[in-house]
C-alpha cells in the first residue's frame, strides 16, 4: 500500500498491482480497494492496476465537509502519483465520479464506465427527492443496516427477495462497515437520478475516448442508461457483456478493458 495527500490534506491509500501503464479503478458505493482486488489481479501484467480507497473508506482519511470536488481531487492525486496520466475504469457511481473528473480536466487518456446508474427515462422509478435526507438521518441514529437497506431498495432498485439474500451473506457486514459513505455516492448521483435531468451538464465537456459497458443480464434501465451515456459523450461507444449483471465477473471484464485500452499496441507489451 502507498498513500498520497489530496489537495485538502486528506490521505488517500492506493495499491498498485503489476507493472506497466497505470489503469486506475474507481469503485462505487460500499466498495473499497479490496473490492477491486479480483479485477486488479486479472488486469495486472500488461498494465499496473491501481485500486484506491475513496475518502472515508479503508485506509484513506476523510475531511469534512464532503464535496464531490474533493473526490475529484483525490482521483487527480492518485493519477499524478502513478504517472501523471492514466487510463481509468469507473464502476457504478464511481463511473459518474470518473466522468466528473474527466470533465474537470484530470489527465485521463481512456475512460471505461461500467453501468453508471443514471436514470434516463421511466424504465425505473426515480430516486425519491428525500432519499439523501433519510439516509443521513438513519446514519446519525446509528442505524447502519437500515441505511444500507435504503440504498439497495431505493437507489439501486434491488428487489425485496434479492435484498433478503444479501442480508444473509457476508457482504452485508462489509456494507454496514462502509455505510457512512453512502451519502457521498448519493451526492455524486443526486442530479442524475430523478429521471428528468439527463444528460448531465458535464457530458459534452468529456472529449476522452470512452467505452460504456453494461451487463446483458442487468435490468432494462441499466441498458438504457448505458446507451444514453454513450450517445451523449462526444467520443462514446457502448458494449454489452452477455450474461453479466451489475456484479460483473472480473475474468469477463478484464480482457475487454485491455482491448479497449489498447495496451499491447500502445506499449508493445
């Protein structure tokens, strides 16, 4: 593990797996750099896969008040630390964060986005306007499990039976440990989950070659979001990974990313 100090003084922990040009992995809600480890191990070789703990998670610090701009600065600091520019994969709400960073001029050479959870039409209900307030209230009351449940039901639109299964899995304990960061992801997505504000203002400013990915077995609203994002980006394209869901198999995703990042061609690896 290495660390870098972000612009506001927050220490951000990151880990590099393998040698070669850097690919920075930006996780979504309830994830840490440990979550990215299986994908990092699949990517390592032609590239150095760089996973990091977003602020408030794992070995990274945190500084109040929260702002999306601070997370953009965190990503910029990691990119600078691993070479000054990088290819970037953003997953779920981490994809929205990566897009924000690209629009702000963080030196991203290629951008891959897996299922950014924008709500672009009526194919699923919008996130209620009081979602962030209720989430914050639950966390202030120490009801971390209820906050996680609220996230999965209202933000992620998870069916009740799937939520019941998740509660009985080891992943639930991991989610509760990171529940305090759920308002961060809610803030990142706030302008783009009401169903009437797409495309976000920043899309036209992202002149970076971008691959938007979705899973063939994911819900219809994810497919529509992926297509809408690809259409809205000046250099966007879309690819669907057949049989995959929001929890994509790293063994399926890794070769697609390496092909898009054109590592062999660009670096002779």
